[in-house]
């Protein structure tokens, strides 16, 4: 019989800080908040397994034995108690969120005031809610949503308390309705642009999608430019936000992306003090995506733009957002690879040293070995590169392809041709059969393997005659950076033949 503890509960317990553990114990001791007295004993038993909460001894039987209830184990009772503890932990986490969000707290109180007909307290409540809304310098969807609700509530309060009887009250009610409408329109336009942008991003990466993008169709009857101008005029303090998102829409939705890229970049940098951290994280991410697209299309001059965007992102810490305080493994890899592609090894090494601790602890060692395998390879220390590449845990899919390609190059440089052929055969099967690889990337890798095999045959004098033509073909490749190493090998073989 499998006595495994609920995985979701385990993950939640593992996520708790020391302060969370103290506070949750207080929560469990409240008979009002916790109707299950044994839940605290169970929680203490689970915590006693830290830090080895997922170890081999961690199961329902062992957890129960540590509770020391003096009773015989009953699996059905134990499972029920674990389920109740999970419910209480979810309740506690929701309570923590509610306590931290003053706006939500005031809004829920207002609902109770309405239901109890305590109308004379509503106006003060609305004013308190309005004070909790951050200033326009952190305008985001949440900002607009809260503004809509507050302005609508102001009007409702005028109606309920029958204050629509003098000129001042009428004017105030119209101001509230106007403000609510402006914020609704702003929220609709900005969110439509953002969701359209997300769909374009997904389809660019995936290439095959069953569901079409309907947002351009929804926006087609709308003169977006006129609405943006109108919103800028009527919300002057937010004009920078509307212009930035309009440029973002034009960047990926028109054939004149380069023009809007520079406008968007300039607007974001100039107004960075008026945009919140999450929006800056998103917007810089899209600048980077555009640079990557251009680099993939053979526009190698965009590697410099890409590198500069990464430098700003790191300096300003735009790589974090409200839900993630670590630099993602994917972003870390991309920044490092860009510095390698522009031959800035010194910066790449400084980057590893400085930002390795910004990675999640689980990923730090593998990324360290991964990066230094490349640095040693680029420095010509192929034995050391092979030593480091063998230390990498290949549990992150994006690294698997990089590691396989680097393996081929290292074996080639070390003259380990039997290992090269074994790796080549394995890689071909991996590329053909793995569904997670984006079709466009799959074709590029297949192209790389095709030319790699031709260079290998020329090196082993199996196809020496065509090496000059091979070099010419490689120099014409759009993505010279991806094929740079192969081009150098072909050039060397061609010169040797001459």
C-alpha cells in the first residue's frame, strides 16, 4: 500500500518561512479559525521532517507515529486529517493575502455595510478605499480596475443616499461616471493590446495553433490611434502608458517594427520612474523578444541591441516581478548565450559570478557548470569544458539541446570521432521524436547537424573535395552566429586543402 503524503500539502508546507510557521501555529490555536484541534499536532509532526520533508521516511505512517496520539493508526482517518490541514493552510494563505491587501479589506467591509444598510458609513469607506489605490506612476490593470470600482461606488452612494438634488452633487456624480468610463476604456484597450501581444508571442514560438487570434478582429472597427489620442488628452498623467502600449501594438502588428522598436525603447526608458516593476518586467521582455526575432532572421546587428537591453534589465532588476524574486533559468541562459555570441567572455564570467545567487538555489549549480563549460570551450580548454558539461543535471529541457550541440563540438575538437558519431546519431533521433521542440528551431538544428556532418566528413577526408563549396554555403547562412563555429572549421579545412 502506498502511504505517500499529499504532494500539494507537502509543497505548501515546504514553502513556509520560519515566520509563516509561527503565524500558522497561532492560526491553528484559534478555535474560531480552526475547528479541528488535531490539525496542530499533525502540522508539528510534518514540520519535524524539515529539511528532509520529501525523504524516504516521509510517509503517512511515520507522520502519524510522530504525532504520539497513543492510538492505533487508521489510514482513512489520517487521510481525512491531512485533507483538513491542507484546507486550513489554504485558508491561512488566503487570510494572509487578505490582510496585506488593504483595498480588498475595505471593499469587503463595504459589502457588509451595504447588506446591513449602514449607508451613512459608506462615503467614508469609499474615501478610505480611494486612498489605498497607488498613484498613476504605477498604473497597471489592477490600478484601472480599482479606479473603475471606486468611481462607480461614488455614484452609487449619491443615488442610495439621495444626494442628487443640488448642482454640486450632480456635477460630482457626472465626474465619477466620466472617470469610471475613461478607466474602463483604458483597461479594455491596454489589456486587449497586451493579450494580442501574448497571442502573437505564443504563435511565433509554436507555429501550429488550432485557435485563431480574434483580438485584431475585435479592434478592427476601432480607430485605435484616435482612442489613444483621446485617452492621452483626458488622462494626461497617464499619457506615457497609452503611448507605450500603442507602440507595443504597432511593433508586433505592422511591418514597420524597427521604427516602433526604437520609439518604444525610448519611451520605456524615459518613463521608467512612472511605470511599476511588473509592467517594466513585461515591457522589457517584449523589447528583448523583438531583438531575438530580428537576430533569428539574420539581423546580427540586433545582438548589440539585445545585449544592451539585458544589461539594463540586470542593472534595474527588471528580471524580477511581484510573483518571482529570482532570475529565471531561461533568462539567465539567454543573457549568457548572448554575451558568448558577441565574444564578450570577460563580461560573461563577471555575469556568472555576480548573478548566480539570483537564480533559484535548485538551479545554481547546473547553471554554473553549464556556463563554465562554454567559457572553457571558447577559451580552447576542451578537456575542462568536457569535465564541466558532464556535471550538468539535464532536467531543464532548454539546456538539453545546448548541451548536445556543445558535446558534439567538444568531441570534434578533441578528435574523439567515435563519440562524435554516437552523439550525432543520438541527437538526430532526439530532434526527430521530441514534440517539445518548436518546429522552426527543429529545422534550424537539423540544418546545423547536416552541415556538421559534412564538416566532419571533410575533416576525416571522406568528402574533402567539396570543402570549399561547403565554406561558401556556411558564410551565406542567415544566422551566422549559430553557424559561426562550423564556418570557422570549414574555412580552416578549405585553407589547408589549398
